C-alpha cells in the first residue's frame, strides 16, 4: 500500500484543499510528464565566473510527473547558462519531449529500471534525465510516507553547513561581499577566480584578510587557468589556508597542478561519473569533490556517487549547476543524509534568486539549512509562478 498523502486537487500550494489516500494499490504507473519554464533573476543582478562568463537570469525547468495513484512529484533542472557544462536550458525541454513518451505507463518508484529505460531512450545527456529522476524520488517518498533524506540513508543531525559562492568582481568588492555574508552566518566561501593570475591573487588575499577563525575559503577557478598560471597563483598564496578548486579544464592538467602544490585540491567539472571518481582516488588527484545532481543524472546516481565518496574518503560539496526552491530541496535531502565528517558544505540556491517556485522549500538559518521532514521532497509548487506547461506528455496526448 502507498502510505503517502497527496493533495486532493491541483498543482501547487494554492489548490491544496485537503489530503486523500492514493486511490490505487499495488503497482503505480506514470500517466503524465509535464515541464514548466521559469525565469529566476539574481538578487545581486549578475553572477560572474572565469572566462568572462556571466548570467543575470537563470532559465529553469520544473518537471512534474503524475501517476495513476494520485501522487505527483516534482524536479528541477537549471543549467548555469549554455557555456559552463555540456548542458543548456532548451536542451532540457527538447530532451524531455524524447524521454517522456518512453516512460508513460511505467512505475516511477522502480528507480533503477526507470533510469535504465531513460538511458536506452536517450544516450548521454544526464542533465535532461535529472528532473524526472528527482520527481520520482519525490513520488517514492510520498508513497512511503517518508522524507527523501530518510530513503537516501537517514538524517544526520539537525542541519548542515552551507557555502556561499562569491561572484567574480574586483578584489575589494569580493571582500566586502564575503564580510556581509559572514555577518549573515556563512562560514564557507567559494571565491570565483580563474582570471588574470595577479588579480586572482589579490582577490584571494583580500578575502582571506576578512575571514575569522573557523571560516573556510575555496578559490574556484572553474577550469579557467592554464597550468602555469594555476601554479603561479598557488605559489603566490602558499602562506594562506585555501582550497583550490578545478584549476584547469582537464583532469590531467588538474592532476599536474595537484602534484606540484601543497594546497588541498577540489575537483568539480571533470567529476561526472564513477569512472573519473575512481581514477581520482587511484591517482590521489584530489582531497574533495563537488557532486552536482543534474550533471550526474539525478538523485539516483548522485547518491551512489555520494556513498562511494564516503567509502573512498573524499570530502564532498553537495550541490547542482543551479536552481531555485525545488533544486534546493533535493540538495538538502542529499546533504542531510550525508555523514557530516564527509560533507564539506552544501548550497541554498533559492537564496540567490528573487523568485520562489514552491512552498515548503528549505530556508537558510544563519549559515545552515535542514531538509524538510514532510514526505517526499516536502515542496508544493506555486501554480501562478509555473504558468502553463511547455512540455506536456500523457496517456491521452
């Protein structure tokens, strides 16, 4: 029996008039997959990183999966623009038009079979699959009457640490922003560098000067340095307690830098599956890794990677490419179910943007956050924000 409770009608919080038991017992099947396009403007106006890349408004796709049991789950995919990873917003919607017809009639709670079916229907493009997988975890949690974090391994503690990403600006501006966010409770900071080496050194030193004991600083180049420039920066800041993240574009370049610096090194963009993670372990190429849910294809594979990291001894940042309330909820469940000694930090993307897409999403308290205790992801999408679907595939259509 499915023990979760579901809204009596409608899509989001505005139409939740009561609770009903799912009508169907036994095997569930997907009856409809819809997607909604939502723009998420940034509170700071823009977000800048290496190579002059910049975003002012994020193009996010909210995915809704409906079942014949009356349960509906939601996911979110929000690439960091089209020039960061091999992912782009229109690609999410185009891919969903291919995938959705292949999933109608199948059980959303059989997540291994579901992911295999998606892989057979669409080779590669893991980010396209992430929103569906996330929505099916939401359904599984509702059916079980449990929050997703309980299904991912259990809740560790009352909350977990967050980091704040600091957009690439002049050194003094970045230092001011770190000081302001520190006053709000953050203790982990990810500084966007990867530009001119001399200015990057000035950025790192300016920010380090405003930190206090217990704070942690990551200099994130987002693949932006050449090897010789990465080494110049590392040598110029060798007296500072700083982690260096993804200094160069390729794994081999990052490994070369790693072998010639004493700074802890974090790998991000090149960690896109089990293979690179195991290679990094064998080569001792990193001390920590970033796990982005959509880059890996959803919560199913992200939590497999998380569990492997725990076994191998990698510290982790749990995050995604970007997103709003629903992506933040998924991040929170994966992070809260991660043993705290291996969780470096997670992120609260919904605090960066001006639009809220769902009620019930986790909110930062100081520099920490907690996953919902409600069944599933614990979110209720806002119908008025989502608007009409841009993808709509169902049994009748």
